C-alpha cells in the first residue's frame, strides 16, 4: 500500500502531465490545463515541504503563482 506522500507525488505527476497535454493540444478546453497545473504544483509543494526539499518547494511555489495567473487570464480575459 502506498503512503500519503507517494500518493501526493503521483497526483502531482499525473495532473502535471495531463495539464501539459491539454495546453499542448491548443483546443477550447486547454484552459483546464492551468487548473490541472495548479493541482500539480500545489501537490508537489506540499510533498516538497514534507520531504524538506526547499528548492523544490520554492520552484513549485513559483509555479503555483504562475498557474494562478494562467487561471485568472483563462477565466477573465477570454
């Protein structure tokens, strides 16, 4: 059985891959990719915190801000 940290990392990985695929397809639903990226970066931020990997935590914190900008632009500027 997987522990909660492993599950969190797999959620971050899966949503990151799916988000990248949606954005790369450049279809009307591509904006949902930013929501998936947001889930991914948040998951990885929490995992990095639990692992005490502060460089990864910083990176995912920056990605979270960037993803929030993407979600904002997708929702309010289309």
